[in-house]
C-alpha cells in the first residue's frame, strides 16, 4: 500500500470512528467516506476528518438519538462530506459541520437533497444574511425585510444569487417614482420574504438543536 493510500485509509477510519459512534451505520458510512476521500485525494483528507470530528461533537452535545442511515442515503451524505472537505472559509466550514450533524441526528430539521448544492453556491455574507432572517426559535424574524443589505455587505449580485436559489422571494410592487420606472429592478426590491425552502435550509444549517 502506498503512503498516500495509507493516509487516506487512516483518514477514512477517523471519519467513520467519529460518525458511527452516533449512527452505528459503520459499513455504509465507511463506503461513502472512502469514495469521497479517494475522489478528492490526499489534500482534502485532513479537512474531511476535521469536519467529521466537529460534527460528531455537535451531535453529542445535542443529546438527540441517531438518525437511521436509510433515511439519509449515500447521495446526500456523499454531497455533504465532499462539500465540507472542499470548503476553505472557516465560517462556512462551521455551517457544513452543522449540516452534517443535522443529517445524522434524529429529531432534527429535514435536510433536503438540494441543500449541499445550495450551500456550495452561497457566499459567506449571503449565508449570514439568511441566518439573520430566522430567530433563535427557528421562526422567521418579524420585519426581516428591513434588514440592511449594507449591514451584510450585500451587492446586487448577492441578492440576485439568493433569489436565484429560491431562498427569498421579492414582492412585486408597482413603481412609484420616476427612478423606479426607469429601473424596475429597484421597484421590485422594496420588500421580500423568506421562502419555505429558505426557512428549511437555514434551520438545517444551524445543526441538530434547532427544530
């Protein structure tokens, strides 16, 4: 066995050890982790271990039981493991850890199969903005539409992206000024709401404690 293969095998063992303490699904998680590790290569093996260890700690702290692996499935777990290993932003790494913990914990928010891809397409400031739209109780914040884009350093491109992912929806409003008539995008962005998809996404990305 080459040194690279040996290191990857050790990394797979570390991930399986961390996650199966909660789930008990040793072989399915081993197979998925091995696939992701060999697909990504040696460079990402340590990151995969770090994300798994952090997620395992979040699961433990939640005090909730494990979720049956049959309810998770290979494609979803594979996408989360891969996305978590590829992420290089520390703030977003914590979100990936939360999502991994959520999907493996029973009694947690549902993790949709689209969630890993959505997370990969969000900028860190977009993720912070979305999180601020939901209160600590897991419900949408009253008056969240008044949140300032400046506060989160959101550009028009950022808002376009969040809307494109169907996480927020702008209310159609008639233009009321000449400026709005010349630029209909300004008029249409006077107010918005978090979509059901956006709410479910934020809840899942907060970890297993938020229902």
